[in-house]
C-alpha cells in the first residue's frame, strides 16, 4: 500500500508538514492550536496528570479538533478514529489511520503517526514513568482502541478526566465568530420551514427537514451538525425522533431540533411552533409559552461568576412554576443546557443541578426547555449562547414563540 | 423526566407498538424484519451460538437497522447507541436510550427497552445458560457500553462473530431498489460537479463538495451517506481527505468519493477526472484508464459461485499489469471492494485475497481501484454492484473515464 510504504521509505520526511494548502482567514491558525496545547499542559500539571489521551471520531471530533484541523472520515475501522496525545512534558502527537496519514500531515504542524506506530510511541512515553494519564472521550471511545491503548501504557494508569472538557468550554473570539455563523444558518433553516408552510399546501416532516438542510447548505454550511429532527402532532411529544412521511396537520404542535456545521463549528437549535394556531387547542399555546419563558429566565438571569447550578435553577424553577413539571425533563432536574461548539454536544459546561462550575466569559453552551405532553404534543426550545462580561448573549436570534 | 416516568407508570403499555405513522411503500415492512430475525436465529443455531448482541450507532447503524427502522440520534451519550439482542430461542429486544424510547417503540414491532433495563434483561437471559453470544460491531462498540454488557452476561462468553455480517450481505429486492435510488442520486452529484466546472470559472474543492451534496438533497436524498471528498491536484494523491479552499486548476487530476443516503440505504461512489485534460500531463490519463480497466475487469469477470478472493484476483492483476502496482493499495493486496447498503461500509463481503466467501445472487458491494502517485495525483474509481444470476450488475451508471 503506497501510504504504508511511503512511511517505511521515509517519504514522511518529504511531506510539507503543516502546509496550509489554500485556507481561508476563517481557519484557526497554527499559533492558536499551539496555545491550546500549552493551556492543556498547564492543566495537566495543575491536576497532577502526566498526559492526556484525547479521543475523537468522525462525528464527535471535538477532543481532537481542539488541537488540529484534522477530522477523521466515515468508516467501520480506524479510518473513523483519531487520538491526540499530549504529555505534560513532551511534544504532542496525532495518531490516525494509514489512509488518513497524508491528509493529517497536511493540516497540522504537530507530529503525525499512524495507529500502527501508536503502541511503540506510547510505550516509549510510559517507559519508567508512573502516574495517571487523563482520557477524554471515555463515553464513546471504541472498546477495541481502548484495549490497544491500555496495553501500551506500562505502569501508567488511564482515567476519565474533565481537564480538557473544562479548558475547551471557553471559546476564542475566532471560535465564537464561527459558532455565530453556524447559528445564523440554523435560524435560516427555521425560516425555510416557515416560508414553506405559508404556502398552505400539505408538507411532511421529512420534507420540512430536507428543506431545512437545503437552506443551511445554500447559506454555506459544510453540512448539518446532526440529522435534523422535525416531529409533528403526537410525534412532537417524543423527546427525540427522526422525521417520517407524516403530513403536518392544522393545529399541530411541531418540534424541531436543527443545527448547521460551518467550518468545523456547530449550532444546536431547538424551536417548536403551532401550525395554523387557530385550529389548535389553547393548551398548545401554553406549552410554547412555558418553554420560552423558562429559556428567557436563563437568558436574563445568567451572569459570569454564577455557577452552572445557579443558572439551571432559574430555568428549572420557571418550568416548575408553569405547571408542566411532570412533562419536562429539565423541570425534573436533568439539566437545562450543555456545552457545544466543535460537536453539537460537548461535555462541559453542563448546566444542571449540583454543577459548581463557575460560568466564565466566552463559555458557549445551550439553554433549553423541553415540554412533551403525551397525546397532545411538545417542543424543545433551545438557544445557543455565550457568557459575556455582563451576562448571557444568545448567538441565534430566531424568535421562541412561533404561532404560524 | 416524562419518558422515564412514562415507563415506570406503565404508559409503555398504551403505546401503539409498531405503529407505522404514515410510512411510504418504500419502507421495509414488519414482515421482512420478522423474516430477518428468523434467518439470524437459524444462523445462530447453525453456528452453535446462544444469541447475538448487535451494536449500531447513529452513523454505523446497519447491525441494528437490519432488524428495525430505528436509528439512534447524534450525541456523546447513549442517545447515539442501540443494541438489538436476538436469542437463539427467545424473543428479540431492542435497547435504546430513554430519550429515544418513544420513537423506537413507534417504528418497531419488537419489544423495546431502555439501556437502564438492559442489565436485568441480559441477566435474565444468561440465567443458568452457558455458551457463547456473538457480537456484531466489535470494531466500534464503545468501551463503556461493552463493559456494561460483559458485566450482565453471567457465565456466557461474548465473541466477535461474522454470523450477522454474512447474512445481511445478501440484500432483498426492496433493499436493492433503495440502493439503486441512492446510486442514482450519487451519479447526479457527479453530474453537478461536471456542470459546475463547465462554466470555466474558478471553483474550490469545498464548493464542489457542497454542490454535490446539494444535488443529492435536491433529488430526494435524506442526507449524504458520508462527508463528501473532493481532492484536487497534489491532494488527489491522498487516500482520504476532506475538501479545502484549493481552487481546481487546469490539468488537475481530481479524486471524488461521494455517496447519497436514501431512506436508510447508501451508495458509496468514487470517480476521478481530469479538469481541462489538454493541460494535463499524459500520465494522468493513463492513471484514469488503469483504474477504470481494473474495475471493468471485476465487472466483466465476476460470477455467482466464484469466491470473493477470485473476483479480487481479476482486479488486482489488472492493476499490477497497469504498472501502477506501487501506487495502488488494491494492487498490493489490501482488497478491491467491501460490503455496503445500510452503512457506506459494511463488513461483508470483503473482496480481497484469501476470502473464501462464495458470491451469491443479490450480494451488494463495491468494486474499487485506487491509484495515488505522490506529487502527480490520483483517484479512486469505485462502483456499487450486485451479484445477479449471470454476473455482476453495476447499480450506478456514471462513466468511469472522465476527461473534462
């Protein structure tokens, strides 16, 4: 195979390392990636950790994309996987499949190795060292890859640790600009749905989801951040579902959960609406209002310096007060927001009860309220926000109370 | 949380199990899913296995989608996971996240449980049993979920086994119709690239990938089967890569790898082309021809009854004969095709050296030849095909030798 061969014959050394092809000014520059490595090294040392094994795959790439523009490709093998390794006192290394080696070498200035070389490299690191390496991505790292890593760590132990998640929860100005663009494209998707339904013709959930996707691509999204959800009528009472051929009926409550991906950065947006509100049971309007008021409570009360738990309390209390407590997972203490940015869902900060994480300027996360009443319908109102020096700024602008 | 609550209070029993919302005639009917379970049970008994743990996620769902229309959603938690469990002598069960429970219950007629209930259910199955449970999806099942399953299996052992992969390699007529549609949409994507370049204006890799995606969605694709690859000039010599802002230059060899997803079924297509061939080094035309001839050798010599290894030999020999052996992973014995259908890449049949799998009517797979010459360029010519009673039928129709 040419790639394996290339490595064996030393072609690696002739590769233009970190060569930036023709990249736009919107790309994250090498210097920013370098700063991030330093920040993580400081975090490792402060936590008494000797290194970080950071796992990302083709779809949940944040743990790798935080350090490099490289993102693995789709597949049922190592093609889909990547490990970024940072030692507290060594040069970082990116491990990818043989098939992705040339691409990875092009887009990062850090050392790139294939998974075939990982064992020897990790054994070289562990050597006579003792201590603990942090693992990021523990919820989704494949068992097969996890085993290969464990077997290469010698006397080191590997433990899931939030050190990376907490550092990358704070976004740079460049990152926020990209998330803002993704949020704008997501708003446009909602507008495409509104315009389509305004023609009065019958439209299916599947058709509306497709139109939303098309509008995001037309605006310059590189893809959707995740598969779009549009659920109408009784299906809007399902927490998560894929769209079907069900035609949206007058009086339906409709749940949508849609996000764009723009140059590696995601939006995660949720809105519900009532289609032909004059035909709807008044309870549906109450549901829409209750979700909007809960999110509004978060937007208006959130401040830097507050804990995630305190921010959650404002929203949770608003939902309890609305009377829909038994129909809302957020009202029942399952959390009213989550980190986002390079993946639609990132681990930190989790906005929920008991989380003492202090909100800091430029943390980016969602604020959400889901109400689902079986047999009636429901929605999830979800905004993407950042913490400013003064409070909370929403990065999307689409209205929350929609009666069409 | 309403969903957890619903289960606790017995709301489950009031759900319309297997209710078919409003589904199109293109959906796989319950009876076909039922037949598939029987086929797998027969396979388990024949192999002396007591059951099958079949893992699928949001992006590699085939092991679950073979049994049910349910496909998990994007996320960094169990939201993205599903397990379909088949005992050789018990009713099957689908395990999903709490958040996906209502959706899953709607689209399958089999029993659905949440992951919270999995341990008790698997312990109930293992009971006093001994023997081996097959695992499908061993290359990508998360370590965390793998551990939870292992801890619930009592005296049973769990081992990776190809029983499911081999059964689902043979597609039904309904499945083939859907794959044919996905292949048609993929052909349209190539045509969109051709039309765009024909205007003579400058176009970037990223722009062409986006136009391909848009054309597939406009034709009715539910999404792309995987992130589209368009690599021009020197980047076409990378086996796999994401598109950049590089402008396609006259004389460039361009690699594309593009596939549509249509109602759960995928195409996986590869074509390369020379842009403004009159400006290109003649070697580039030779590369395009050599890849096409290799795939043509597979298309014309493949027959039912032949082994995968024999089919591979025709293509591998053609590549060796072309003189590009050192620049082609297929020529060097890494395989000239792979299963496809519900995922862009499925485990069986692998068309490669030493694989004694006998080709049977309605097996669906790709036939591919990659040639990548560093500094010059390359392409992957990849067709999606089925075995007929007579030979090999290509399900896509776009030409293989493209000089634009």
